[in-house]
C-alpha cells in the first residue's frame, strides 16, 4: 500500500508539476459517519447549527492561534464552535493544523505534504510549499502515510473550517514522539510562516474518563495554565497527573509559537465535558475551545506596571513589606519575562530580572523590583534616603531566539544572551545605546560580563530578543 501510494504521488508530481495534487492524491475521510455525519446535507446542518448557537466573544487584540477539541461532534462539536465562530468570515487563507497521533507510534512528526483532504463538504487543498518546508530528516519531520489512515484529530477540524472560511489551504501535522530537535524545528519554522493570514490550530481534548467533579477540577487547572501562557505550569500539571491533555505536544508547540508572535494571554471561549451532553457523569472527557491573543500593552497599562515597580521598591525599602495586589488584567496574570532597572542620578543602582517567563508578569515586576533594590550583588541595598533620587525602568522581554548571524544584530533594538559552558550573561537592548557601542563592542562587552574572553562569542551559544522598555 505504501509503495503504491508512493508511485502515485511521484506520477502526479511529474505530470502536474505546478498543481496542488492530482485526483489520486486525495486523503479520504477516516471518521465520516462516526465522529461526524457522512451525509453532506446532514453535516452542513450540524456544523451550522453549532455555530448558530454561539456569539463571538468581546475581546481586544488579534487571534493568533486556537485550541480546539477533536471528539465526536455529538460530544465536543458545540464547544469547538465557539473557537470557529471567532474566525468566521475572516481573511485567513492558511491554517496550520497540529494534532496528536492516536493510532500509530513514530519518532518526531509527520507532515502531509501533497494533494488534499476530502470531507463530505468537499476537498481542502494542502499548502504544498509550506508543508514541504517543514520536512527535515535531522529533526525527524517526515511524511508517514500510515499515521493519517485512521486519525481523527485533524480531520474533525475540517468541516468547521470549510464552513467559516471561504478559500484556504492547510498544513496538516501529526506529532508522534518528538525529540528536542523536532520541537525546536517545528517552532522555529512555523514561527517564520506565521503572518496576518495564517492561523494555527492545536487539536486536543482534556481529561479522560474521570468523574464529572474531578474532571472539572483537573481541566480548570490546565485551562488556567494555558490562559497564563505558562508552559512550565502546563508541563508540571501533566507530569504529576493533576491534569491531562491528549494533545500535549500540539498545545505546547502552539503556545510557544503564539508567544513568539506576540500573544500576551490565552482566552477561554468555552468549556464543557461529555457529562454535560450525555448526563452520564461517572466517566467523562473534557473539552475546551481557547485562543491565544496578541494585544500590545496600552499606555495606561505600561504606566500601571511602572507604578507597580516604583511602589514596590518604596514599600520594601521603607518597611520591608509589600502589600498584596488584586490583579485582574489577563495580560498581567500571564507569564512574562521582566527586568527591573534602578538608576540613581543616571548611574546604574541595581538591575535584576528573568530571562524566561517563569511567573506572571505582575509577579515578575514585583519580585524583580524587590531584588533590584536589595539583592543585586554589585550594589548595597537601596536606602530610604535614596528613594527621592532614583529612577525606575521596567523591561518586558520577548521570547529568546537563536542568533544565526551576528550581522543581524540591531543596536538599540536587540538584547543579547550568551552561554558558554557554565558561563552566561545578558545585556538589555538599551545598554548598547546608552554606552554608544557598535555591534562588535556589544558582543565583546557581553563576553566580559559573562566572565569570558572578548572573542568567546564566536563559538558560543547566542540568543537575541527585543524588549518593551517602560520608563
């Protein structure tokens, strides 16, 4: 069967080099008639019925990615409709679909690269250039036809997409057992593909076969972690069994891509479990429809974060205490990487931060404000009498990206991180501008800060980032 499929594919490519595929290269539906209606009219009425019972959510910002369930429509179709309503009649032209392989085990990821997928509503063409760009032997990203034969995680998304979008192509990706290279390659390459007309959808269900109450508790925890864009908390919940995701890798990959694309938080559109549909609540499966939203901080929000840092320093230096704050802003609740810088009469007086987003944005501002005023090993703690003379900056870091070519460094825009052996160092983007450094000096001084020879950057691990500097 595999050999025949290969021969047909090669013939199609030779005869029609400029086409999306040929008639023989169509992925027929695997679960039509079981997970969703096989009859075109019945399927159309089913999907439109789900969508008709949903209103779009009030939200600010751009939707970058969706998380959508993949059970039979009877159980999860209504939940899925909430996410698809958000993109109804939008300008999206390319959809990257990432699902978990439920029936076939393999190393890495499988990308369907040619032809189209068929549902009772018609054919959906594969975006061949993008799909083929993902193939990488060293990252174990290839095309494994067997993985798609009975798989439903991607297929069940298609009738919804065919209903809410006019003309679009797809990049279907199934995740098996990914290596770190698989994970990094998919994130890096898919991040490059993302544009204004491209959407990523991670396919997953939540907890499986727990009682109704336990399922809601487990699912609530993982939903909160995803809303906060906390990959760390998501992984911990899954590792210790407090929550479950059958599409864990699709979700983690999508979360990181969304963060790189500027997502500030995740938003729950709808949650339910199978017990809400069947009223059988002894063993249920959980479903969530969620989105990752990009919404740049407003001037008011920036001022609020800066005031938070200033007030924290003043409170801590004056009394050794910090009042608890009731944070409601979803972007402040989401994990963020923050540095807090203190200057006195223009000179550095303290600077501490997190390179990675390991706590909420508000927590990172508060904890690093305290640390910058009291725990920077280069300076003694800030004294109460100094408060009137200090200035405070808050720098919110973008995700770190591997630096492939140092010629791409832009002074004043990019910050740098160096790692070599057990040594590491970081410079925020504003440092090079403040000292008037050129690119080479920036690299050399970063090495010095890390306790390395000035030329160590030539064979060290380098990462680049930008920062929203609030002062």
